[in-house]
C-alpha cells in the first residue's frame, strides 16, 4: 500500500481565493459530511481541511489503502503528501504566528 501511495498522482485545484475557500468550508463544514459537525469556526485548520477534502483527489485515493491498522503507514504518507501539496499551493494557511 505504501508503494501505491508513493506513486499516486495527487492533484489539487489551484487559484481559489481565500474568500472562496472560506465559503466552501462553511458550506461543507471543511469536508465533514457525516454526523453533527458542530459550530463552524473559520481557521487555517478549517481551510486546510476544506482544501484537502474538496480541492484535491485525497478521498479518491483512499481506495488505494486500507484505513485500518494494516494501512496506517500508507494513510499517514497519503496525508503527508496531500498536505505538502496544499502547503505549496496555499501557503497562507500554514503561516505560524
């Protein structure tokens, strides 16, 4: 599974404005589409979650791995690779205060 994730093409939609991402995050609650998401709070974390779940092929790539114990290493690698791409495309959400 790790090898599949290492070779997988990760895509991202670029060019979204901060306001567009905030609006998408509000509508999708950052990508949380199950259960009660609670009150929406805009933050860099909400932005990154929204981008990960809505503007990348992250969820489509889940089919490559078992998200249980046997796929943990592959899942962590997938998350890391996706987040690196998000940071490259939308660095403003990774600024440290």
